[in-house]
C-alpha cells in the first residue's frame, strides 16, 4: 500500500476505531439488532469498503431500518 493510499484511508480507519470503541464501552448491553451482521458491524464493513462518508450514510440508513417491527435477517454490505 502506498503512503498516499494510507493517508487517504485514515478517515475510514478513524471511523472504524470509533465503532470499535462503542462496542468496548457498551459490551454489557444486550444485542437488540435484528439483522446479521449487527448494525455496528455492518457500518464498520461499509466504511472500510466505501469510505467514511458513504459507509456512514449506509450505516445510518441501516440503523433507521432496525426496529422491533422490522423482519431483520441477513443483510450483508453490497
């Protein structure tokens, strides 16, 4: 990986570190996500695949769909 690509990837890395921090801080809460992978894992994968802006937007849309009335199920990052 070139130095330029590593620098360009820093926002995505920072975003995924925030998500991992969220998981560490709130590990004691029961998982209420109805989807697989969980909403935080989905957002992390989307950020790594599409970058911070688009990945965060995809994660926000996914979290908005995650409710008790949702059927849930398998919903991988595409």
